[in-house]
C-alpha cells in the first residue's frame, strides 16, 4: 500500500529497479507486477486506516496478469523461482495476454519437472546451483533438483 494515489508504470520490466534480483530470497516476497495492456493505467483504491488517514492499493483486475519475479538472491547465490499467472476470474483479454506472454517468456526455456528454466537457470541447475521453489530458508529438499 502507498501513501499517495501515484502508480509507477514501467514501459518495460527491464526498467524496473532490481529486476532479476530476489532481495528476500523467497517466492512469495519477490517483487510483484501487474501486467496491463499498453496504455491502461489502473486506478488505485482508497483504504481508510483505523488510526486515521488513507492508504492506496492497486488490485489485480480481470484484464491483467500477475508476474512475481524471482531472480538471483545475492547473499546465498541461489536462484529463486518466479511465476506468471492470470487472476482468479480472468477475462478473455487476460487469457489471450497470458498465452502471448507465456509463449514469449518460455520460448528459450526448458521444462524440468514442474518448472520451466531459462538458459541461466538451466546452467545453474546443471552446475548444482540452488534453485529455490519456496524460500532460501526452506530445506533444500524443496528445491528443484535432479531426481
């Protein structure tokens, strides 16, 4: 939640600060982005606070996608999984957008178990780098590893 109604819009995810890094080392705490069609700027929702004042939040809509970027966790050297999803009740536009994003994102990826690994993650996987599916604080038994 934010203190003001401003919304940060990135024309490209590459412009997002810290893109490709997982500061907290866990999937749930990784940076999350709502992907809207170009030109659409979401309207923040006002949330009255019990102790006074107002905070603002942007909620996913049926027309957006949700991208939780994993990435490199510098303190441990682990790669943290990310995820692309559509909202619980996606519109036709969101389903179409998901198909386009997924095919572009996964173009050079290889499926290992339930996960799709990009070239960098695949190199790490082959070199026994830790590929975290939950958190760097989770036991390594939960990591993606050779069976």
